């Protein structure tokens, strides 16, 4: 049986939005999951869980897609 996924909480959406803002602001520098989590005051594991649940893709995949998008713009 698959676990029933509970709805995304407003705080989880907020963490995902703050993580995305941090990534956009620092896209030209090396970004780590740990650095984002530290900036938000949460654990890296919780960040990954919340981000995937709120955005539908992993944090790393989001970073990579954004970097590729920025490269294409150049």
C-alpha cells in the first residue's frame, strides 16, 4: 500500500518559496542543500521532503533546471 500523502501545509509552501528565492538569489554561486537548509533554519532532510512535496520535484533537480535555463539565456 502507498502511504496516503497528507496535504501540503502552508509552512511547507513557505519553506519551498524561501528556498526558491535563495536559489534564485545565489544561482551564480555554488549552492548546497545544507546551505539552503541552514539559511532557513531547518534540516537538509526536512528541506528535501518539504520541497519535493510542495514543488513536485527534488531540490537538486530544481537547481539544475534553473542553472540550465540561465545558461540558455546567455
